[in-house]
């Protein structure tokens, strides 16, 4: 069902459906007027926690989040702040991205260091060996290769599999 196509007036007639009206077709009402009517209906119907949250979520789906939280506050209701959850999710996603990015950067730096040390020591790595080093993301393996690159005599000695 596409809530935005439903007439808000029809939803406001019943206490059990009033919470959905903030995401419905407002007709000629402004966002503020619609949300004020929804808040009044929620108060009159003694809306549950779930109904109050649904009103805010449906309002958000139509760009009426601010109008709905203002209307709820104006009706003496404790406003439902869902953006805290959104920001929490964004913060967690950002933190995970930073950790992943740091790990990828460290791996890339280690790989370049392996190649650089080998080059400084005059050890030639084939294109395939260079690609193996550059595509490796396992830090312990890269660390072992870098350590070996300092003393190894050949590329095979550097890249042996007993990391």
C-alpha cells in the first residue's frame, strides 16, 4: 500500500489509524496543520508508544518530521526523536568505515614497503609477484614478507608461503 496516496482525513477519523495520517495525502492542509491534527488525535486517542513512533516515522517519510515533532511538543507530548537512531547508525557505519579504511591503508602501505625494500636490495619481482604483494590484505603475511625482504636473496624467499 502506498500511504502517500491515502487521504489523511480518512485516517484521522479513527484513533487506530490516526498515526498514519502524517504520511498520507494532506489534501489542502499544510504540513503544520496536518501534523497538529495528528498530534491532537494521538492525544485524544491516548496513543501507545508504537502509535506515537509510527506517526513520526510516517511523517519522516513525507518530509514532515520537524513539523510532527513540533506538533507533538505543542500538544504536550514527549517528542519522539528518531534521528538519534539515524545518527547512531551513521556513527557506527562511519566508525566501521574508518576501521576498514585504516586496515586497507595499512595493508597498502605494507605492500608498497615490501616492494620498495626488495627494489632497494636489487631483488626483482615479476609482474605476477608484484600483483600478489599489492593485492594482499592480510597484515601478518605482509609483515612477514617485509621482514624477509630485508635479508632475502630472491623474490621466492620473500614470498614463500610459511608466513
